[in-house]
């Protein structure tokens, strides 16, 4: 119930961002008016889902991303790298045990498509590297990850934007013997983006 409330709050917040962007966008404004690469630096936060939610409350991190134009104003190839820390719960289910934080370095690439001005659909895949593998008892240093996302780019002055997106990110198992060693979450990324051209 607690997780459902958190997820609902994230979705409502994103909907507010989207409506605000639509209200402030004129019909002549293009959010992706760039002919060059768009770079962004952002803050990532999320709520673990599935079995991960039993031992972890939330995650926080940051990422950098490059959007490389393929079809002007519509389609971009994305390359993204970042850091995520999943904060472990104390005294899990009254056991007296504390969960060790999970520290991941995700590296992804994918596509970002603008079906209408300012609104995008993005899909990425790559690898998540466990930075504290031995502390967690993982037998794999990396796991495959995928991340579908929807978002909005809010135009600012000149060739800069605020890029806000909601995504679901999931990995395969970090420990091949434990089914519950997947890291899955619903996250929000808010970034400052700028055109390099």
C-alpha cells in the first residue's frame, strides 16, 4: 500500500509537469529545435518495486546523457551513464538486520522519439555494474538492464531545456542463484539540457 502511494505520487507529479509544459508551449515552439547533440545532467530518484521494496526504501543518484539527432526534431540516439544508490531499510521486518545499500553504475543506450512537440518516448538498454558487489554477496559484477521512459522537455531561454521523465528500470539477476537479486524501480529524472550547436 505504501509503495502504491509513492508510485501514484510520482505519476501525479509527472502529469503536473506535462500539463504545465503544454500550457506554456506555443504552437510555433519546438522543443527539439537542435541540429546538434543535446547534453543533459540530471538528478535521478526512484522507488524500488517487487521484492526489492521489502528491503529498500528509495534510490537517489545522478546521470549524464547525450541525445544525438538522427531525424531532425523527432528521433535521437541516446547514450546515458550515471550512479544510483539504493538506501537499505533498518531492522527489516523486525529481524534486527539492516540492508546494505546497493551502489550501481548504469550505462545505457537507446532511442528517444518525439511524437509531438515537447513530449517524448524513450527506450534504453545496457548494463548496470555493482560497485559494492562483495558487500552484497553478488556473484555477477554486472547485469543487463532495460528502461522504458516517457517525458517532457520544457524549453528555457536560448537552446536550453528542463528534461523531466518517468521510467521503469529493471535488471536481470546479480546473483545467478537468487531470483530476488534483480534491481527494479520506478524513477523520475529531472535534468538541465543544452544544445551543443
